[in-house]
C-alpha cells in the first residue's frame, strides 16, 4: 500500500510540473533521450542552463512529491 501511495504521489506531482520540467525529468528516465538533444528543443541557450534547469526541476519535483504524499496520508 505504501509503495502504491508513493507511485501515485509521483504521478500527481509530475502532472503539476510544467512541460519543460516534464521533458527534463522524462529524459532522466529514458536512456534513449540525450540531454544535449533537448537543449535546442526546449529553447536553452547553452548546456549549462539546461543542466541547471534540470537540477531545479528535480528539486521542485521532490518537494511536490513529499507535499502530495503528506496530503494522501492525511486522507
């Protein structure tokens, strides 16, 4: 049950993310997508900006997951 709740929290948190963040997070999970290929597609001026955005998205996702998990547990 706990594992299912964590998966649901992750799904809900991902839905709340903007499209750029979703693409960056999905690239982390999909080995076929290279981060460098996303640079132009997502409109980043340089690779460092892309890496920083990915870091910020992962941080935001983590906070969202914990927030959603807290909500789910209180139900």
